């Protein structure tokens, strides 16, 4: 019964959130993209509520900014920055894939098969190296100025 | 068709987010680099109010609110709707996400407006 073919029942469900197999490099990027996206939207909602504190006046605002200057928040800040960089860089890669760039020309499927994922992978590595570089730069200006 | 439009919007707002969030970072974090101003000063109450009183900042914040919230909340909706929800539950999720988005946007827009019309400090 579990897989009764209805419009909404034919999915992996909670299991698909946690484990859906095929753990290639792109699969880890997918998990990272999802977690960073959720982190950013959670931050954005809190951030809008938090910056609304300015309406309570100058003292309230200064107290809040003082709290954010603490070491713990500096680390939180860096994690958020790293998440934003990763999400944006991997997002650019996803856009290229979705719009069909750098996937190779369509070919007749003759053995040995060539996968467009593998065609794309050198670019994937380059983009991730760039993301790593940006994170290191952001961190160096934040922690060792 | 409706789903295609919603997804296209999710993708189309990305350039808006990339540019505006980049500017936001430049103001809040690279102030020493771009504005010759310390980060403390950039986040100071008076500086913030002055910034928010300019029309350019007003437009930037309203657009960033709309684009960021739409992109992020549409993404969240997609994640939740991967679960095997009944059509009724899927509707509840859609309306819940929409309500959160509208409320948070309203708060953000009100605060942006409050700053824009602030007499100054
Ligand atoms: C993403 C979330 C971020 C948050 C919440 C955040 C928050 C903060 C806070 C609270 C401070 C301390 C301010 C102070 O001492 O008054 C700070 C300082 C700083 N941030 Fe960020 N930041 C973020 C991202 C970034 C990014 C993306 C960069 C650059 C790549 C950056 C560069 C800096 C630098 C260079 C300082 C020190 C400047 C100084 O003390 O003169 N931050 N940030
Ligand atoms: C320059 C910045 C950004 C870029 C290039 C970007 C790009 C993308 C792309 C390409 C997707 C996947 C769309 C798809 O495959 O259908 C996506 C998903 C998502 N994004 Fe962004 N995004 C950016 C900023 C943000 C921000 C600021 C937030 C939060 C406010 C956010 C939250 C999300 C969420 C929650 C998802 C869904 C993830 C999933 O389904 O696993 N993104 N983003
Ligand atoms: C990285 C750390 C961040 C810091 C320190 C920061 C700081 C601030 C500050 C101080 C304000 C008040 C207005 C002003 O000073 O001009 C503000 C407003 C705002 N920020 Fe950020 N921000 C950060 C990241 C983000 C991110 C990642 C997003 C979007 C995903 C975002 C979206 C907004 C929006 C939409 C407003 C306007 C809110 C309103 O007017 O109600 N910020 N931010």
C-alpha cells in the first residue's frame, strides 16, 4: 500500500531527506546547498526581526551591536559568510547545469556511455576551489586583520 | 504552468540577490575598504539612520527583502513538499509559507519606511 500510485505518494519522503543513496561529489554539494539555503533563510527572517530593534531607539540598537561584537558572534558570522559564499558559488554551478551549459553535446548512447555529470566535473572542481579561496580570504580579513 | 512560473521567479531573482547582497556586504563588512569607515561606525545608530534616509538605500532594502524572502521561502517550500503530503497538507504548507513571507516582508518594509522618514539624529 505504501507505494499506491497517487499524485502525491510516489516519493521518497522523510527517507529521501535523510538518505537517498548515490553519494558522489555532487550529492554532497546538494546536501551543502540545502543546508546553507535553509541557514540563510533562517538568518534572514531573524535578521529582519533583529534590525527592527532600531525602532526602540539608539540605546537598544547600541546594546544589540555590542552583543554582536563578542567572539562567539564573530564565529557565527564567519560560518554565515562561508554558507553564503558556498551557496552562491554552487548556485551558479546549478544555474549552468539547469540552463544546459558545459554538459557536452548530446550523443547517441553507445557503450561505453559518457555521463554529462563527468563532463561537468572539471568545472565543478574549479568552482569549488574558487569558493574555498573566497572563504579563506573572508576569514583572513575577519580573524587576522 | 503555475509551478513553472513560480520556479522561474525563484531563478530570476537570483541576479537581484547577488548584486544587492554584495552591496549590503560592502556596506556592513567592507566599510573599511570601500568607505574608509570602521565597521563600528558603519553599524552605528546615526550612520544607519543617515543611510536609510537615502532613496537609493530605501529601494535597495525593499528589493532585497522581496527577492531574498521569495527565493529563500520558495526553496523552503520545495524542501517541505518533497515529503509525501496529502494535497490538503500541501495546501496548508503553501499558505503557511506565504503567510510567514507576507508578515516578515511587512515588518521589514515598515522598518525600512520608518528609517526613510526618520527626521535624523
Ligand atoms: C555573514 C554574516 C556576517 C555577520 C553577522 C558579520 C558581523 C560582524 C560583526 C558583528 C563584526 C564586529 C563589528 C564590530 O567590531 O563592531 C564584524 C566585523 C568584521 N567583519 Fe563581518 N559579518 C559578516 C560577514 C562578513 C563578511 C562577508 C566579511 C568580509 C568578507 C566580513 C568582514 C568583517 C571584517 C573585516 C570585520 C572587522 C572590521 C573591523 O573590526 O574594523 N564580515 N562583522
Ligand atoms: C547569489 C546568491 C544566491 C544564488 C546564486 C542562489 C542560487 C540558488 C539555486 C540555483 C538554487 C536551486 C534552484 C533549483 O535547483 O531549482 C537555490 C536554492 C535555494 N536557495 Fe539560493 N541562491 C542565492 C541566495 C540565497 C539566499 C540569500 C537564500 C536565503 C534567504 C537562499 C535560499 C535558498 C533555498 C532555501 C533553496 C532551496 C534549496 C533546496 O531545494 O535544497 N538562497 N539557490
Ligand atoms: C553578514 C552579516 C550582516 C550584517 C552585519 C548585516 C547588518 C545589517 C544592518 C546593520 C542592517 C540595518 C540597516 C542598515 O544598517 O543600513 C541590515 C538590514 C538588512 N539586511 Fe543585513 N546584514 C547582514 C547580512 C544580511 C543577509 C545575509 C541578508 C539577506 C539574506 C540581509 C538582508 C537585510 C535586509 C533585507 C535589511 C533591511 C531590513 C529592513 O529594513 O527591515 N542582511 N543588515
